[in-house]
């Protein structure tokens, strides 16, 4: 059966006429993607809130595209009337990442911006929020960046309890010793 | 007469007997293990028959139960809480995360060995330990107390420098305050 | 000389009795709660273990002079009120002729508040915000239950033209009746006020562990907590004995005393174990409705 995207098409048209320079895509049922340059993010959010009935801001997340030297910020909006998720995606450069402050549109963006500033080091000039959010006294590069080597940091800062250096998979040995049978589905998770 | 060995033994016995049968427990429930404690304390497993009951504040508590993983941020609070408790005090590390980091073995923000930062008397392993194991842990602690071997607090006092050094290695920029404990 | 010595020994024996009975009642309460919740529960001597352990703990907290005085005030108030409550009827048993003279009811009502005030001062010094909230709640609740309690006491005093506890006890012996039948409304008001006095659920808003981290005692550990537990046990005995004395005809011997006080003690325990905690304003409203009404009726009953 052919799926019809009537309300998604409608939203698509509305956004197409309102903004130039944006790439639109209907990802799946009830999900519309907008790829926009970073100057257009605030106007799109405002337009969606005022004209399209997007009352609710769901999430702001960040993706580290280290290969392209870019961060991607994803603003996820939700409209209770049309029940369509609107994803506004924008890319900013990885060196000196600066994004426009949008917490005047939805106040809850403030919290997400604090998190992203701490975890990715993206700066949002002009917004008011405590510097420390989850971490305390963090001196390394922001930990969710992909060039932050977690294992390295862990082996430097914390000690490992001796005795498990070999990190063997003892599941099978224990099973053999006690005559237990490992179920088939569990075998494919074996480390060997 | 007062230095009579027998008399002292009797006093020690009474002390240890009451201590082991009356454990006021402060559950530091930031990890996922906190959810096992309601089951342990209520009708089905009923830890109160062993004399274990909840204490509301660290000042009243004898037993600090660290349920699950500790991030470096909560470690600060745990150290403060531990130092506010009154002697004699005991610590139970609860779950694999307190023993060797458990599933957070490569997490940048979770400590791996709890006994490097505060002295731990009993570990309960498992992820998660079921209420039966928690009760077994209480029993083990009671055995240690009655034998006079649960001396974590003395260990902490005597080796304070070593503990402080480890704590400072993880908690940077923390002005360590001396409390009146 | 001999009489003074006897009286001192009597006082000591009374304190010991009050402590033991109060502690066992606390243990039985925990057992009852456990059984109602379908648990095994701690042994009934559990409270003794707790207290001995608390006394053997180190106590090295200093927040100021009043913090050390608070628990002492509490236990002083408990023991002082105990000294003014006749334990047994008439001559009673030899040892329990304690320091009580013809114990005055007005003084006793006053003295029973003193412990809470001392506690409030001690808790205030610790600077813990939970303590401050707990103290505020406790004093508000006291305003709630003191009014019906005092009204019922005033009704009794007006009805029988005496302020003395022994006087009231003698009247019951002479007329061969209990005052709870002579002035039933005073008894109802007093018992409802007693629910609040015990600070058991649903009126445990002062100590509510989940809300204010045990309130006033949140900074007190070790020996001070032990002192407060002892003080609470003694005070429970004081309240129960007072109620038995003035409403239930006193007791001729210890067994009768234990039976009567325990029957009375079951009221707050059973009411508490089946009721969830009130909020502060709910608790005060509770006391200012029916208990107050019965207090007024009791006074009217006494005057006509």
C-alpha cells in the first residue's frame, strides 16, 4: 500500500515558500527534516512556533562530524496538532564553534545549551546559565567530542582493580565447569 | 579491677553485640541499586528483623550503603557524608560498579575502586545484587562487627594521607575542608 | 534523713521503671507496625539495643553551647514531669513514693511543653535548615493539640474544684468511678490531643524522615540521639501514666498500671499505623475541629 504524506507535504510546501536556501526532506511518516544554514535556524524556529503551531520543543542535540570538521546541531520540534516532528539541522565549523542563542524562543533550550556547551564546547554567546552543568572541575577537552580518548583518560586518572587485566571471556568456562548450557542467542555476543 | 581483662571482654562483647544488632543505615542511592532497597526493607525481605533501619541523616547513621556507581561529582558528597558520620561507622559497597567500575569500566566520569577513596568493610557483588545478597551482606557485616574486624573508620583515620592523596587525584580544585569528626 | 534517701531511691526507681516501660512500649510498637505490614519485625527489646549502641558511639559534633544543652533540656523536662506524676494510687508500692508532692496539674501542663522548647533551642543552634523547618512544624502542631488538651484539663479542674492530680485520683477512689465516665467529653478531647502529643503517624510531621530528614534531631547523632530516645520513652510513660491517673482511676499496682497504660498506648499506635502523614495545616485543622469542639463541650459539661 502506498503511504501518503498529505500533512507532511503541506508542511513541506509551507516551509518551502517561507524560506529559501534550505534543503527539505520528508524522512518518514510524521518526520520532516530541514537542513538550514546557521543564520536561518532562529527564523525557522520562530516561524514554526508562531505560524505552524509548533508549541513544543523536544530536544536539542549535537553530533560530532569529526571527518568533515563540523558539528551538527539538531533542533527537534513537536506539534501536537499535526503530530509531525520537525528536525532543524545545521552545521557549524568545529574550530571555534559558535551558535546563535535561541533560548528566547523556548526557555527550555537554555538547559540543552548548557549541556552542549559543557559536553561539546559549543559556545552560545549571550545566554545566561551556570558554567558547570553535570561535570565539575573539568579541565580536559569536552568529553563528548570524538577526539577525546576516554580509555586513555580513564587509565590515566583511575586505577584498575588488579586481577582482570587479561579481560577474558569466562562465560564459557564457567558454563563448562558447571555443566550449564549457553543458549544460542547468547553465543553470538561472545568476545572470541 | 577495672582493667580486668574479663571485664573488658564483657564490655566489648556487649558493645559489639548492640552495634551489630542495631545498624542505622544511610543509603546513598544515586546509583541504580537504590531500587533494591525498598524491597529489602519492606514486607518481603524485611531487613528490620536484623536490626537494620534507615537513618535520615549522616549524623545518626552507622552504616553507609553506596548503591551502585559513583561519579566523581557524587564522590565529593560521599566523602563529606562519610566524614560527617560518627564513629564507629561502616561502609558497604553495593554492586559491581563500586568494586571495579562494572559496566562503567571505561567511563571518564565514574570512579572504579571505591576502597581507594573511603574504606569499605563489605562488598556485595552483582549487577544488581538481589535483596537476598543485600541481606547476606548485612549478615557478613554483622559477623565482622561481632569479631571486631569491621574497623574501616580506624583505617581511614590512620591512613588519612593515603586516602586524601587518592581523593585529590580524582577531585581537582577541591579545597578539602577539615570537619569536626 | 532516711525519708530523703528513700525518696531519692524512689525517684531513681521511678526513672528506671519509666525508661524500661517506655522502651518496651516502643519496641512493641515497632513489632505491631511490622506485623500489620506483614513483616516479622525487630525483637521487642530492639530499642534497648539501639539506645545502648547510641550511648556507646562517639559524639564529636559542635555547633555551639545550645546544641549541647538541647538534649539535656529534653531529658530534664521528661524526668521533671515524671517526678510530678504519681505512679501508683494512694500509698502505692513502697519504692514509687517518688518526689511528687500533690502534683499540680497546671504546673505539669506547663512542664510538658518545656522539653519541646528546649529541643527547639538546641535544634535552632545547629543551623540545619531541616531542623528549623522541623521546629516550626513542631511548634505549630503544639499550638494545635495544646488547646484541646488544656481545655479538657481545665474542664476537669473546674468540675472537681481541684488542680491536684492526687486530688483527682482520690475523688475517683472515693466515688468509685473513672473520670472518663464523669466527664466523657474531656476524655475524648484529651485522647485526641494525645494523638498529636505522641508525634506518631499521622502527626509525625515533625520528624518525617522523607520530608525534613528527621527534623529537629537531624544534626544530633550518637549520645545525643540516645538521650533523646530515652527522653522520648520516659515522656511517653509520663503521658500515659498521667492519663491513666486522671481519667482511668490510677492503678493500685504495677500490673494494673501496665495493662491500663498499654491499652491507652494502643490508641495512638493503631491510629497511626493505619493513617498516612498529614501536612502541617491539615494536622492543625484536625485539632481545631473535633478535639476543640469536644473540649468546649467538656467545659460546658463541667459548668452545668
